[in-house]
C-alpha cells in the first residue's frame, strides 16, 4: 500500500494544489493550537497560489515521466561523461 505522501504526490496538478493547501492550513492551525511554531514548509505552501502549486506539480510529474522514459543506461545530460577524464587518466 502506498503511503499518504506518495499518494498525494501522484495526484493530478489541481487536486495536488488543493490538497497541499488544505494540509498546510491544517498544519499551521495545529501548531498554533499547540502553541508551537508552524512548519516552514506549511508556511511556504500557504503563501503560494493554487496555480503556482499546480504548475510545480505538472513539472514534477513531467520530470518523473521523462525519467521513466529515459533508457536506464543513459545518464542525465548534465552527468554524461565526455570520455576525456577516462582517456587522460590512462597511460600508454
């Protein structure tokens, strides 16, 4: 069974944004009732609009889809080796 966090992160963008806002609001209220400082992540989420949260979720889901579609043996573009370090380290 998937964790609640995992299920939330798999939601469509609009549902994710609404759920994130609701969870942040509850976390802030719970902290206030307990006389504690609200979590920074909850405060950050509450300052973002639903549109911003939806856009972030769309980008994250696209990144995950791209990662799955990318062949397993290929490194991300930023990490691909040019072969220079391998060649310069060999002695012939």
